């Protein structure tokens, strides 16, 4: 059964992200992008506190401007 969308307020969440413009399909680029992200987190002494998430900023098919992000402790 489908339901209507709802708005959920959540507290601010610190995260680190890298912004990339990718072209569909971009599966083969994900390991390199996430490698850059996790290298930065490690070098900065931060600690991951949640799962990786992807945010689509601009969609102009077949190109996407995306943020690849991970929540961190500070």
C-alpha cells in the first residue's frame, strides 16, 4: 500500500562528503570515490558513525552531480 510522504524533523548530523559529477552508469567509479572519502576521514582522525549515503544535487541525464557522504563523530 502506498502512503503519502511525511516530513520528519531530525537533529543536525555531522558528515564528510565528496562532491563528484558522474555519468550514468557510474558503478565503476564508486570504489575510487569512496576510497577518496575514507582516506580523508582516516587522515583527519575522524570516526564513522553511520552508513554511506548518496545525495543527488543536480540531475541532467545522463550526468548527475552527487555528494558521497559518511556521518562522522564531529
